[in-house]
C-alpha cells in the first residue's frame, strides 16, 4: 500500500519541532513549518548568526535532508528563516521580489520551492493567530498546561466563529462580530443548568429547602416555630439538608448563640448536626 497521503499540515514555529515532524511522518502526514533553532536538533547548517551578516546576500539557502526524509533548511530573506518539512524539497528554485533599501527598488531574490509553498498556505495560520490574540482568555497561571488549555479554548471559539460566519453568508443573514460571538457563547454556557451525576435524595413532592424556603429571622420578632403536628409527624421525611447559616432552633440561648448550616427538610428550622452536638435527635425526640 502506498504511503502517500493528501494530508498536509502547515504551522508556525510555536508548534514545530523535530519530534512532532517525525511523529507525523510516521502517521503518513506531510508537514511544513518554521522552527526555532533549539527545536531542530543539530543539523550541519550554517548558524543563524553567520547568515545574518551583511556579507551574506539575501536569498542564500543552506539545507540538508536526514536519512528518514526530513528537510532542514535555512533561507535568508529580510530575516533568517529556519524550516522543517517532509512535504517538499528545495527544487525547483524560483524568484520572488523584495524591496532593497540600497537601490530603492524591488529586486529578484532566489526562493526554494518549499518556502514558496509555505508562504502560499500559511495565510490561514497568520489569520488564526491574529484573531486568537484579539480577545484572549484572561487566564494567568504558573502551570503551563493551563495556558495551553486557554489557548485551545480560544482557537476553538475562533474556528467556530469562522464556520458561523460562513454559514451566515450562505444564508444571506447578518453575522455577529467575533467579540459579540464570544460573549453570546459565554452567556449560553452560563445559562445552562449543571448536570449532576447523582440527584439529591428528597421526599416526593418535597424539594430540598433553599435559602428562600427557610424563613429569615426578623429582629424584634420570634423565630419560626413549626407546628407540633408537623414537628412530630413520623410519616414525614425529617432529613437534614445543607443551606445558609442561621441560629440553631434547639440549643441557642440568650448570651449563647450557636449557628448551623444544616436545616430540617420538613420543619424549616436550623439545627446543629455535629459529632459533639446532635440537635436533630433532641428536637425531634418523639420521632426517633
């Protein structure tokens, strides 16, 4: 079976390294990308400092191909470009026009085929980088993987916006700008109710009390007291539930106020529930 594949990846120096190029080659994926000098191994190429000298003319190219078919290349343009590729080679050489500050006009500069292919296909990467950096996720962390996580979110949102804008154009409707699109996604995600893997246990027709269910104490008035037929009804599910912090109905006295975050599901009063003090048993002794 032929190892040729139609998949070709173009990337900038943020992603390119010798290891990733070799890994993708083993997966039959062609790759071309600029690279940083400390990520290409140690190929016998002219150093970047040497090629940056004024004596080295623009268009100078130095390259070598490894035994497993990975091309490492340095080419002098306005700056020295280092590139790794498993997609194309140096030949055929062509020419590109570059402005010369000495002669004040454009001049022809020799250009390898792999550089020309990279320039023709890298436009999407440059546009993606520009859009991602317009509205970055404000996440600061010393953990490197958190920054990658934030970058992945930004790239996903940018790609989703591009697809959304393409669909809006096909439907002849107005599309949101990127900023408003991100805000709308955030609002939609925030409005969704979280899904729990295990629902809380509650009595049928008796939802768990919230801060709004438990009567709030009013200064100058006596606190809420449940009726005895409710407090001592054994058929009801007197379950402790976690809610906001209020005064314990059973053990608090004037000058000795004790508060609890636990309330009774039925009585709607706060009661202590600790290893050293269990007011549920004392308050509802006849139920137990």
